């Protein structure tokens, strides 16, 4: 999966949330209402369950301090015409992706995706899961499936095992206590991890 714009990366919230609680659903529903009769509607409830499949950065995510402001901004934007609402939504505050989000227990990660766990061996916790490709990780964000040290929840994992890690272009893309490590100039990204 291609890396998205760093500032806009993120995920959608619970599939049980109403569109008032989930900016991803609000945006997706507006998108469907603006489609012509020959277009197939997007399955909003499925793609906004988590991962930002519809629009990275929208919706509840771990440690999203901007959620209330984002929901208000999106709600205002969707009242605009079909020609102008998307530009307004692009200016709304973004939430982080699940990969690499802070956590204190597995439940903090699993309320967004049940296949994620909290690695307590990394500072402030780190939501991750085993992966074979970036498609196994949270969608729509700068996720990387890369070999790394075994997490606290699977300390016996082989060194060849890959994990869903937050992608980065520089240290500024990582939360406090983390650096953009294993940066590849050829690929243009690295992974947010703790030394």
C-alpha cells in the first residue's frame, strides 16, 4: 500500500458509532449523496470501521486529541455543495493511524482492530501486529510491514518476523520518544521506533 500524506494519515473509528461520532462516516455518507446515478455507493459502515480506508486521518483513533475539532469541522464541511466540501474536509485536523499509537493494554488497540496488541516494551506502548505485507496493517496510513524487535506480547517471535510499524519521512513524523529509524533514501521512508 502506498504511503499517504503524513499529516493526513489516520483511521476511522468504531463501526458501531453514528456518523455524528465518526467523521469518516459523515464524510463517506456525503460522498455517496454526491454520486451520480451511474456510480456505485461506497459501503461506508464497512470501510469506516477502522483504518481510514475511505479517508486517512478521519475518525476516532488511539490518542486522537483532535477528534472533537475534527468532527465539528467535517460536520460543517458536509453542509457545503458537492463541488466544495472535499477541499474543506482536507483542512480539518487529522487523527493518527493505529500502527504505533500509544497504548497501555491490548484493549487500547483492539477496540479499533481485534488483531492488534499493545507492545509494552516500547515507550508509552505501541499498537502493532504481525504482518506479511503492509496490506495486513491499518489501511490508508503510512504503515510499514518490517522486521523489527519482538514485541512484549510475543517475545519468542523469530527475528525474521515482520510487524506493522508506523512509517515516517523524518523524526518529526514520530511521537515523542521515537525516531525515524532504518530510513531508506531509495524508498523515501523509515519506521518510527524507539532505539
